[in-house]
C-alpha cells in the first residue's frame, strides 16, 4: 500500500500527518520524504542516516570542433536550453530537462553525455521505519528527476508513506504518481479551501482515490467540510488546533510520542485509508 500525503499549499500540517502516521503504525514502514526542496520529516523522525549518495542527470556536452552549427539540436529542444548565436551553439544547463532529444538528432554525433548533480538521497532508519529523503542541490531547479529517482529506488515494502511536496505542479505529480491513496491535508480557511480544490482537481486527473485530513479543524469556517461532503470526498480525520500541538511541532516532537492516545487515532486513520482505498477499488 503506497500512501501519499499531500497538500495544495505548504504549512497545512502535511508532514505532521505523514510522520505521525508512520510512527503510529509501529510496524515496518518505508518513509519517503519527497519534499526535496525543503525536506523536514527527519526533524520529527530523527533517523540514523547510514548512506548518502549523489544523484545525477544527463546533460549534453557539445564538441564545438565537430559541430557544423546546423541548429537541429536547438530546433528539437522545446525547453529553450540550446540557442545559436552566429556560429556559436550555446547550452543553458539550468533549462535542460535531460530528455536526450538533442543527443539523438545531432547529425554530426558531436553531442556526448555529461552529467549534472541534482542532489542527494539520504537513507537510514528510525526505529522500524526505513527512511529516505531527497535533498535538491542549492540552485538546481529540476526537482522531479530527483523525486522520481527516490520513488524508483525505494518501491519495496508493504507500506510506503510518501511526504509529497506542497502545491499541484510537476514535483507533486512525480511524488504521487502510481500511489494507491492520497491524503490531502488542509485547513478550514478560504485559502485552505482554495488550495484543496486545486489539489483535488489534480488528484482526479491522476484517478487515485483520496480523502481529506482537516488540520486546525476548530478554527475558520465549515466551507472545507461542505466542499468535501458535496464532492464525496471522505473526511478521514480532523485535528483540532491547540497551543500544545503547535508547541510540540515547533520543537520537532511527534504527537504520538508526546501524547500516546494519538497513536490509536493515527492507527484508525490508517484503517480508514485502507477501507476507502478498497471501496474505491471495488467500484472500479
Ligand atoms: S537534453 Fe533535451 S532538454 Fe536538454 S538540451 Fe537536449 S533537447 Fe534540450
Ligand atoms: S545538432 Fe550537432 S552539429 Fe548541429 S548544431 Fe547541434 S551540436 Fe552542432
């Protein structure tokens, strides 16, 4: 069972839900922090990192001596990563999506394979949790290839929990792709509702069953609940706002560790997720 925990915007409690869920299960869990631009699940799970490895992506390298400036590489590059100025072919590495198109079309075969550092993947353990997170290199704009590598290299495990990046763009899709259930974490405010709608639309496109966790549920209004009811979106859990919970978060302490009664709540959340996923599967 692969569960993604996502949110339409940052700061809604996505990592709180993902990390507490992983810890509450008290069983072998693989945890992937795919929020590679700002991973922070390790602050709560405190894994012992045993391995750190660099991840690279393909980058074309043009041999100017053999190049006849035909411009075919520029024409095929739909990301504008190659330009020609007079007799010079310019490559803009930060725009390159590593598609390999220029490499394939060059008639002179003067483009070779170089590589660009995307970031690192750290792996370790946090009790029964097998922990992995990606850290995007500072200045690197392309996070999806690093997220895809993190997903691809760590697909094994009966239960995989993914802390997805916030938002609804390519990095989120890369993290949520081919998962069995998506937990959308939101808060009951106009901003929360707006971003929930965007995230829900994205999830519908992916055709993955999903449900909502409402964080700080006793603040704001009821518009998120009303949206969920009218869109057949199950409300999986409501976490109330409390100064104590906020303080625990600010100190990097898991709710289930500070207040053990939350363990049963997150275990119940897991059972609800499984039931919802099975229900959706039976309808398909
Ligand atoms: S690999 Fe693809 S994205 Fe990168 S420069 Fe070549 S054509 Fe453009
Ligand atoms: S396709 Fe090859 S030969 Fe043509 S401009 Fe690009 S690098 Fe030069």
